[in-house]
């Protein structure tokens, strides 16, 4: 289990249109690992805390088709004032902050026969968009202590449960025919990480994370219990020696496959970067 931890198969439905005649209604979702509707918060990894520039996954779409939208679930732990871990988190209802996020799409990965490193193919396209990210809600004292023994760190969600982060899905417009095998990644900047770090300290992006869903529900991930990212710290990856990893072939600072290392502290088992590809 990872230390930082604190759903429908695509189908063809036949629609009768007359005696002896039918037409197929095609599922517009090509791939999805988004959390179930109504989920308040899922596990996540942040660009600042985990020192990466890009994070994502390699996915197998249900078919080659023109995708019009790609969605990614982000999880925000940032407060409008104060911080989630200092007992003074406060947010006005509906408050947001702008964040520029880039989606990268690549062709299928290949494995280096000498080093074992798995890297994406050539880039298909990239899309940059600025989103208004919602701050997480104000801390609720009735939630008590969080898993780290911190008081006034949690908020009470619409599900009645207490959480650190708030799920929200960002959607990138796309009109591109995609192969069935695609590597995707997202990048954004925090104070000290991302392609172009902001600098300074206390930017809300420092507490903005990419969500990890429990499983894929349409299509599937090419590699089980693994992700693609480019963290600069080996100790966060499966390349770390036991018990954190298995000294695997992951290379720091390069967007490549990390895992699997099931049973190790850094295992990605049960965590899938949350995204959806759709034709509508």
C-alpha cells in the first residue's frame, strides 16, 4: 500500500428498429478510469510533493476513433486561506484559482531491450488549457483528527464523510483520430516542480494533485499496477531498493513506466491515474 494514501465495461447495445432488423448503438466512451459519480475524493499524487513534471498512464481504447474530449480527475487539497495541515483552512463557497494544465498524448510505448526502460512513442499532440480549480472546503472541527493526528485538517463532504482533497474533473477539447494504444500525461506547475516552476512558496498548485482511481471501467490499462511519470526522486518509485521498491528499471527525470512492484511500499497496485477518452 502506498504511503501517501491517508466504476462498466464498454458494450454494444442492440436496439430493435423493426422485425428482423437491428442497429448497434456504440458506447461513446473509449476508455475510462474516472471515479464513480458522486465521489468526493480519491487518492492522489501532487506535482510539488512528488517532484514530477508529468504523470499519466498507457491505455488501450475500446476502438480506434476520433476522440472529442479527454477528461482527467484532479484532487485539490488547497485552501483559500490557511492550509490543510495547519488547522486554519478556510474557503469561501465557490472560490477558485486559475491553473494552466497541459495534456500530452503519445503513441504506444516500447521497451529498451538493454535497460528494460519503457518509454512512450512519438507525441501525437498536446493541448494546454487554463482551468478554474475549486479550493477544498473549510475544515470541519467535528471531523476530529486525520490519519496523521492533525486536528482541524479535514472537511466534511457531500457524502457525510471527512476528506482532505476535493475531486474535480478537467476536460480537454480534442478532435483527433487516436490509435487504440495511447500514452497520456498531464503537466502543470507548482512552486518547485513542473516544466516551468512558479517559484516562491505557498502557491495553491502546491496542493493540487492528480487523482488515482481504484480501477479501469471501460477499456484497460496496458500495464497493470504501474503508471507513467518522471519524478526526480528515485525513492518515490519502484526503482527504489526494497522495501520501498524492487530496484526496477524506472529512470528518474524521464517520462517512463514505473512499476509494477507489488508488495513494496511504493506499489501502484490498486491505483489507476483517473482519465476518460470519449467521442462525444
